[in-house]
C-alpha cells in the first residue's frame, strides 16, 4: 500500500509541474488546444467535442474533455473561437478547467499561400480535494496517520495563461508553430512559487492526392519533456484512418513510446473519430488511452453560395 501511494504522489507531482496541458492524440481534431492560429480554418463555423481516457488501469487514469466552437468571418479576415476544457486526475481528484477565447487573422501572401496568426487567453482554475496523503503520514507499521501540512492551502488556484501561434499553408502543405503558457503563470497551491514552463509546439504535413494520404508530424517541448508524433492519415472518403508513432527515439529519457491507430467517418457535416494508444514502454500495463472526437460544420448564412474551393484556398489539414 505504501508503494502504491508513493507511486501516485510522484505521478501527481510530475503532472503538476510539467502538465496543465491537454495531450490529445487526435490533435488536429482539437485545433484550439494545438494552435490559436487554427481558429476558424474551416469553411464557416465548427463546433467540436473531444474526450480522452488516459491510462485507465491506473486507478481510473486521467480524463481530458474539451468542447469548442469557432467561426470564420471571411470578409474581415478575422476568426473567433472559444474552447472550454477540463483535465481530471482520478487518484487525488486534481481538476484543472480552462475557459479560453481565441482569435486569428489571415493574410494572402500570394495566390498559393495563406499566413494566419492567432492568440488565446485562458482563465484557468485548478482544484484539489483535501483527501491528500503526504509522506509524513506513513507510519512504520504501514498505517496512515495525521499530517503536519496545512490542508487549507490545498484548495484551488486561479491564473491567466497566454498563448500565440502562426500557421502557413498552401493547397497541399501546412506548417505551423505555437507557444502556450507564454507568461509562465504561477500554478502553486501553496505560498511557494512554481511557474508553469512554456510549451512549444511545431507541426507540419502535406497531402498526396494519388495515394489519398496526409503524412505529418507534431513535435512539442516543455521543460525537459519532449514528445514527437509522426504518422499519416489515409483519406478514403467517407472513411479515414490513421497510424502514428509517439516517442523520441534519440532521447534517452523517452519513456512514453506508443503506437496510435485511429478510425473516422464523415456524415456530410459531421466527422466522428476514435483512436487508441498502445503503450509499449514501461507503461504497457496502463490500459493505453481511448479517445473520441466529434466535429460539426455549420453555416449561419445558408448554403446558397459557390463551393468553398471556388471561393478561397482550403487548408489541407485533415480531420476538420
């Protein structure tokens, strides 16, 4: 029992210091969590829901949930969006909620390339329950006693987090980058200062029409933590499926190797996708990760207009 609590104290500590960021395998299906510049890259408006159950074999695991909406204002070149998300760690009920409005602006570099920039402001609320177990509570006989910690301070923490990003794309290529936690907010539940490190994200890809595939990669770095997702989507309309590898092979500290498979289907304006992460690292007994996303495309103005490929250059990023 003692080892069990110590293990999850270490896991919880790592997520408090390095975490506070959603980690979706279907990152293109949660665009406002990936890059603020992706706000409004659809034809008009989109609304989406994402859910991820990570490591369910570890006492319920970690749950990620997002609901988001954005709209492309077209004539003004501005797009607006709103993302509402929550992460819940089951062991000690560490819950972090985000309310994140965003906007983006695009310019036509020429007839073949579009450049978009975006910004996001997140109001974050982190909460812990008071059923925490500290090291000074473990007795030599294996029982759990009282603690000298002041549990009144382990309640909730509110802070503001800023993000910005850029995205450039042509008919078949996209390349983008973003920085989250730009202001490095203090996330400590106590009087001690604990700043959240900046999260750097880089993503690019291209489409191969003849093979009906879209290879791409996503690399992100936060403090000492690095993650690389590399793979491809196969677009067999109305079905799409993907195969990905997650890990940094050249990094000796890489302990999160996994293979990700996904399957999606398009119902006119609906896109539904499911993915599963299979861990083949030291987390192979974690139960992997299950993820579901749903996206709906809508238009306030009706459909009596020319198709979008006749009106503007479409972004080739799949799954939106």
